[in-house]
C-alpha cells in the first residue's frame, strides 16, 4: 500500500475536484471554504463522493462519513485523511 497522502495534499486535490465539478474558476475554493453554500446539489455531492473513493482509495461508508465532515473542505479532507489509515 502506498504511503498516505498528507492532509495538505488532500485539501488541495479536493479544492480542485470541487472547482471542476462545479465549473468554478481555479483557486476559487480554499480549505476553509464551506461546502454547502457552493451550490452543490445531491447529484454533484454523490459525484464528489465517488471521485473521493476512486482518487484517494478510501471507503467513505467504512469510515462513517458524518454531516459535520462536510462542513468545509478542511473537515472533509480530515475525514479522507483518517480514512487512508482505516
């Protein structure tokens, strides 16, 4: 198994993934950006969850992703980071 990614790398990749998914300008999302006000509907959220599982190799169901984990990019990155070790 490859070494786990740092939380900073995960944050950067999540920002890029969300920007792409929502067709936003580069660098418009930061780690402290709240996810809810970005206009992500349920289908886009599911797409993001699938991308996270594929790109980071974590099972969000297995780590027990909670609503609080989706408050910001930073909290989501922390959940993904902890999921790498699960």
